[in-house]
């Protein structure tokens, strides 16, 4: 064993899963000093998460990684619900997402490949994960100042193959999974429930009985099956649940039983598998996402059922949000209070996700007579009609928006400024633009790759946009009119590093810039 090593950094990231790696890559891009550690020996090889939703694809685009993601992924361009061995019909995801996002499909790219892409990107930025560095202890103190006068209140002790490592940091993020050591050492409650059913995952090859190239969603009276296309040759990820009373006599769930249930219940067969795993499902949410100098992200902050394929995506977006907030404080000079917005913005999203997936899973798996009647009689009767009518009645953009996480809304004003209701538009309705990710106008996302604060105008004279941005000392971008008419030609928009619209104002320059813009830039 070697002598103790001591490191100093602005941000310590504990956990090199998708959330921690996304955070590390974003911080490197934004010029924030960070150290990322993980007790594992390397990236994940087998993973439960596999679907990358549209909003996460937009983040990969912003980071310049989209070509790699597209090259290694397999798009699912449609969703096909059905009953037993009978599909109801196909819902084209690209049609639902027209004009909403450049990436309307569900992109199938398992967690391990997401991690590998991010590890490579981090290396290209001159940084690397410190593997086999396990967190042993955490302390928070007033912190001693470094040569530049900065204080590092976090002291972390790590166990490594070469001996103990001490890391002193200004901030620490626990992105270390459902059994988070950071969360545990900070005594942050992680309340929720454990589902009574056993969940299974099979990476199956030579699959038959499903619609190729689509996400298949099958129901029967007592069971359900999700199937994601993973590549050519019938390579498919199968996911489902088995109730305790249907397990084998010894209380286990062998793959042979899963094979039998898939064939008998849904007419689905497969030749062989490269991975089979079972586990219990949990629905839990951390009481706090920020605890002084400590933050939680990803599975360390929330866990839930995989219904809707939202978990990994939520963690990626949390990491992106938090990294941009750190850049505002550590690079842009905003006050530490800017970091409070992370919990204000992201915890409600996670709470809604846990609640929604909990309710959906409870409905799908309920043993009540009414639920069995609905699954066995109503679903096969109305399913084919619903596939055709629901997207039209609800609206394709709304359907895709919830699934793709492109409809997420943040409150951009202080609660005291709006009676606690957040930013509202005309007629008391929530603003259609402010507090949401910048609407896609067909060619306006490329400029977001600089990850800076910007002023945007759509149909506004370029000179006016430049004058307004010049008053604020930030980037100006003038585009033609928005073909989707979400962005008005008489307004300018303040866009944050993370691509969310922080404020809007009249498209006429005023000394010092619009007040709403100045307030946001002050943190």
C-alpha cells in the first residue's frame, strides 16, 4: 500500500454510471474542475436501462456526441400494443413528434453503451474516471482556503488499490445508485415502497411472435410483456413481471418458467439468451436533492419501475441541469443560491415520475377482480380503437411530450413573485415557452452546443437581437420566423446553458437589457 494521496477539486462526483458520467462530461465541457470516482473496476457490462428518449438525445446533440449515439443505437420508430398474441396496430412515433424534436423515435441504446460513449468523451476532454476508488467517509466543515482563497468544505476519504485517497472539494454529488453511500452518510431519507412482484429481464435472440423494429407492449388477464428491439437477428430485450404465487416451488424465477409464460401467454418464443436477471421493484424518492454542499442525482435520488423507460433519462437530464448550474456559479460568478434551483426544478419532476410509474405499475399488476376484468375483457375490446383514436384526441405532441420528456416545465420566477404558482401566461395558463426547453424550430439547436447563455429572436431584426444581447454581454442568435409558431416574432428569449428558456421580453432594446433577463443572469 502506498502513502495517502490528497486531491483538491471544485466538484467531486461519486458514481460513474450514466448520471455521474454525464455530469463529468458536461463539467469538462463547461470548464469546471471535477473528479469522478467509482468503486467498480470499469463501466457496466450488463444493464437494465436501455431506452434513450428524445430529450436525452437532444443533450447528446448539444455535447457533440449524437453521431456516436446514432451509430451504436437501434431506433424504435413505432409502438405496438396488443393482447396476448394479437397486436392492435402501430403508433408511429415519428408522426407524433413532427415539429417537436429532431429525435422523435425511442432510441434503443442500453446503459452500458451510454456509459462507454460518455467514458470515451470524457477521455477526449482530458479527464478520466478513477475506477476502484470507493467512498469510505464524508465530512463537511468550514473548509480551509487554497492558494486562490477558495474554500473546500467537503472532505472525502476513498479506498483505492494504492491506498487511501483524500479529496477536498467545494461540492460533492452522489450519483452512486440506489444504494448510495453519499445519501446514507448524509442521512437523507429515501422513503417509498417495494413492489411484491418479481421483475425479469431477458436479452433474447432469435425472437418470434413480435412486430419487428417496434416497442411491443402486450397484455393478458394476468400478465404483461414489454419488448424492445436491440438489433438484427431478432435480438430483443424482454421485460415482465411474475407474481409471488406464480414463482417456482422454491420461490425462485428460473428462465425456463419465463420462457414458458412468454410462449403460453403471448405467443413469443426465442432461441437463446445472452443475459437473464430478476429483481424486486422499488418506488422511492430522496427527501432532499441538495444538502448543503452535497447533491443527489439519478438512482441515488429516485428509483421506480421501468414502465415508460424514464429512469436513466431522468438521471441524464438531472446531471445536465446540475452541471450547467455549477458552471453558472463556478465559472459565471453567480451566487451559490443559483444551485438551489436544482432541487426546485428537478425534484418535482422526479416526484411526479415516481408517482406516475407507481400508479401505472399498480394498475397493470393489480390482482383485483375489476383490474382482471379490464385487462381480460376491456383491453382486447377497446385496444384497437384506442390505438387509432387516443393520439388524435389527446394530441400527438402531448403524447410524445410526456414519453420523451420534452414537456418538462420549470418555474422560472420566485414563488414570492407569483403567489407560489410559478410563471403563468395570459388567462392564468402556464407559459408555453418560458420555463420549458427551447422549442425546436428546425435549425435552432446547433447554437446550443456552446452551452452558454444566449438571446434568441425569431423573425426579429438581427441588429435588434444583437443590441439586446450586447447590453447583457452574452451571445445573440437571430433566426427566421418559427414555422411552428411557438416563438413570437415580437419577442426575444433568454436561453440558459441547458437549453431552457429563462425569460422573454419585448424585441426592443432598452438600456442595460430587459429587466427579466438581468434578474435571471444575476442568479
